[in-house]
């Protein structure tokens, strides 16, 4: 027998009506009522709070977390760690990213733009040892910096620094960054190899992302993830590489792995893993195009469809209409019996005879599409945001004002500088340290205490990496602004030379000025040069 329904008291009905009419419409009024209820009936107040907590747990205080709103109720999500959310999708993401790099002009142009702006002709080291910590004078520090720069440049300029001898260190920078953007990560092994005709033993060898995988294709574990073997703290201790790319069609199809320790017993880096860690604990990198693969692919297909439609439209399709309804070969003239029919074709100023009861009708597909350009630009703006590139720079089309174009370049340059610093720390600096360390161990560079003391070694290995200067829309305005900053003592020639030309003042600019002054003194100067006295004065 069902239990009789408990009768609602007058007070409870009042509270329920207040909730319906006021509490949900005006939260502040409801809060005030809650305080009144707490004073009059504390037990009811506790029940009200518990009910509110249950509603919040079900529907979410944030609209984005609501499961009952129509806009989000079908939104399915998964909560996993960094590797769980990405490793299963990585192989397909790499393949599609590579396909876009081959077949999508926008994808290829975007990655090339980023690499050209970040790397340019190559990032160059400027040794800046901590001479105060080392107890050296400024002159001693300058001398070591010059020797270290010369020693490294000799190694970097030669293709023998690469195990494949396919390019020098400056060319390998661009290749490394492009591979990291395209595949998500790239590996650089730093072996020691002796050659009779090259005095250096340090080498670099680039390895594509697909070759790093678990030996014998075993499943991932806490200590072995996607070819990276880790210690208890999650730091890499060993990398496992396939001896050949899994997609190679040359030679046999055997799958053999080679393990390389991340560090030598003396702490030397053996393997550099260049990738942007987007989440804590992420073992591998994600392709730069990952978030825009779908819109890029659809935009490429849409562009091809519009191009084909425009080509078909250019063919000017013609149809022949008849009153009798009889079907004949299109544009075929009536011919005498026993002779081959002539096929009529459209031509410049051509006159075509038609049979009786025939007329001409044309099909106009309406191409080129007048809305094509605005629509594509709207999509490109979203793609540019996903790549951290202003769409003006993405499509190399500057039609806005000087101020707007300059603002777009400045925003892009913020990303370029950040990426340049990241790449220098991940790739350039470790290789520089390996080469300079070899020079010290061989006695080519004199650095007392380098081997024995870690802090001394770090003081000797400090360097600043610079690249191409920021582009200038109006060099005259930029030069005047730099001059004003120097005159106002808010900057100096060293900083401005680096910003405007990407050159080192002391080693690349000032020696040229001194040389020019010497030539002017040696060969004399014209009256025009005399009127510009002091232009090349040696400070």
C-alpha cells in the first residue's frame, strides 16, 4: 500500500514559491532570502543549501561544463594525461601534416615563413663568458670569446660537421626546425667520429620522428613511452631508433632497433630531442599543423573545386535545342549519304550552320565565384591564428596602412623571438657546448678549471644567439628612431645594430668602420667627403 503523501506546510509552500519566482531570477535577492531563512528556520536553510549543491553538481556552475544545456549536452570529451591524449593519434597526424606540406601551398608557405623568420640564414653564437666569476679581465674575456667564436665557426662552416655531409651547421638549423614543425619533433645525435681530413670529431646526425619507437613494437609502459626510456623521475635515459625509416621502400623490410643513451657517463649530451612540450609529462611533440589540419584540407579541396569550375566555365559549354525532340550528335551538320559527317567546333569569329528547328543555348556556371576571395580570407584568418601568424604575413599580402602592417609584423615577431630562443636552447647551444668542450679537451682552447669545476665550465660556455634582424617597412623611419634612442641614452649602438641588422657591433660593424676610415686616410678624401667630416670618425 503506497504511503500517503506528506502534506506541505504553509512555510514550505512560501519558500518554494520564493525559489521559483525570485531565487532563480535574481540571485542577490535569493541570497538575502537565504539569510532570512537561516535566522527563522535553520533546518530548512541547510536543506536549501544541500539542494543547491546537488543542482550545481549536475548542471555545472560554468556553462561550458553543463551537461543539460542543448548547446553542450552532446559534447563528448575524454580526460587523459599528455601521452594518453596524443600518442595514439601521432602517426596519422604526422602523415597528414607531411601530406599538407607536399600538396597545400598555404601549409608549406606558413611553415617556410616561420622557419625563414626564426632561423633565416642561421642563428650565430656570440660567446659571452662570465669573466668576473672566472677572475679574468675584460681583455682576456674578449680574447677567449674571439677564439671560441672562430673555433666554432670553422666547425660549423664545413659540411663535414654532418654525418651525411649534406649541409653545414647553418643549413641544418633550418632543416631541423622545419622537421620539428612538420612532424612534431626531431632528434639530433651527437657522435664522435675521427677523420683524417677534418680536425674535429664532433658530428651531428638528424633522425626523423617516426624512427623513434619502442623496440619490437612493444606496448608503452611507465618507463618506456614511444621509444623514449625514462627513469623514475620521468627524465629520458635512453632513446630507441629504428635503423631505417618505417616507411622506407629501399632494401629489406627488417625492423631493427638501436638504443642510444641520452647522456654519456661524464654528462655529455648524446641525443637532442627537439620538440615543444605543450603539456607537463608529454613525451613526444605534436605537429605544428595539428589543430588546423581539417580546415586546411577542406580549404585546399574547395580551392581545387573552384579552379576546376572556372576551367569548365572557360570552355563555354553550348547546347543545341530542337523543336522535334530528336537527338543528334552535338554540332553535327547534315551531310550527304555515304560521306563522313563533319564535326563543327567553336572558334574565333566562326559561323556555324544549324539544321532546321535547331537553336543555341548556353550554360553559365557563374565562375569565377565573386565570393571566393572574401570567404578564403576569412578562413585564412582563423588558420593564421592557429599558427600564430597574422594573415597578412601568412599570404604575403600587405594592403593595410603602414601602422596596421607594422603592428602585424610586431605581433608576429614576438612569436619569432620566442621560438628563436627556444630553438637556440634546444638545438644550437648544446651543440656549441659539445664543440667548445672538444676544443678545450684537445688543448685548442685554453680554459683553466674547465674540466674539474662544473661552475667554471658553465661560465666558459655562455653564449648569446642572434639571427636576422626584424623586417623594416620603412628603413628611414626605423633608422631615425634608432638614432634618437642612442642620442637619448635609452639604447646604444650595440643593441641597435643587433635589432636592425642582426650584426654584432664589436666584431662585425665596428671593424668595418675602422677599415673604412683607414682607406679614406690612405687614399685621401674629396671635397664632398670633407663636407661630411666626422661621419666615420673612430670613437
